[in-house]
C-alpha cells in the first residue's frame, strides 16, 4: 500500500487482505496491550492508522502488526494516534452556560454531588467544570472523576498546565459561558504556559478508565462525555450510554457533544431531553 496517496485514497485502497489484517491488528492490540478499539468507528481507525503508518514509514497493515508485536515503542506511537484528543476550555460556551443556569442549581441540592468527566483528554473540560463549581460555591462539597484511556493525557490533565497561546480562545469561551470573574483569576503564567490554580484540582480524581472494557465505579449525579461517542460504532455507543444510565442516580444528568445524541443508540428510552440545544439529557424516572 503506497504511502504517497492522500488519506482518503489510502483508506479506499485497502483490499480484502488489508481489511483482514486490520481486524487482526485490533485483536492483537487487545490481546497484547489490553486496549480494546474493536468497538470504534472503522473509518476513524483507518484514518488514524494511516497517519501513524505514514509517520512510521510503514507500508502495510501486515507490517504494522509485525512492528507492534515486536516493538513497544511502535505501539506507543500508534496508541497516541488512536487516542488523540482536541479540545479547549469552555468549548461550546452555551453548554457550560446551561450547566451553570439549569443543571448545577439542581446538583446543589445534593450534599456531595459526584461528577464524571469521561474521556477527559488533557483536562480542558475538567477545569472548566471545576471553575463553574467554584463560582457556584459548590467545589468544596463536590467530587469530579476525570477519566481517560490515555495515561499521557491524564498526566497532562493532572498538571493543569496549558499553552499561553490558547488563552485568548479560552477567555472568550469563558465570558460567553457566563463567567462571573475573569479567567486570569484562575491561573498564573510561567515559562510560556498557563498554570491553573492548584485549588481547582483538590476535588478532582484523575484515573485511567476505558469506556470499551471497564465498568462503572460509583453513583454519579452528572456525567459529561463530550465528543467521544463520535469515535465509536453504533453498538459501542449503545453500551456506553447504557453504562452512563446505570451509573447515574435517580434523575441524574448526561451531557454529550454537539454532534452526538442518544436517539440511535438503543438506550434512548432511558433518557429524556433536558436542554435540547446543547445535548443535555436527564435520566427518565421509570429507569431509576
């Protein structure tokens, strides 16, 4: 398979043998490295594997299988391509405004609300929610579980350090989300980075968790899983939504990304729309 083709051409060029090798590769990754990508979107995986192969100068999926099975460094490179996370603080500001105006006032009635940010990546959403909780006077009594499949992303998230170049966009988002102060109140700049206040981290638990293979670990009042389901196939989307329903308390809340929904997952009956424009759902009473 020539690596000089464009990405779309490269994917279309995969013949039956390459497809069989692709399936075997996903089995190898699961059996040898305990990461299960078999429920991910095939189109997404082919794109990301194509980019990884190009970077590694590997010409076929068969060769990639052999390299992954013999060299842990190759798997590490491929893994980072398959778990790429792109986000920003207060991304889709209206979502966070709705959390502030509609969801958190209800969560405030709980003595110790638990929030799960699933697929947290480098932590932008986690710190955004922590800031909301701080401004609502809820951070001290809340607990945020921030999970991701990628340990390198979790390490970055736990540090709470982001590039200074990202701050203008973060600041605009924060204001549009109804921020009550200035975002600069929550970080200091050092060596070209923005280091967010350690006090925001004191109620965050960072942990590895795979939505493909791991189970629920606590009862939650709110789950935010945004721009993750788009990488899953239909079956895994349904499994994930059902898992969120199982972990949520009576009338708990679920937040999804702008391009995501539950209508086609097979679990739609377990939720009702709460703030429809921003994909916030509430667990239906009959599934308590």
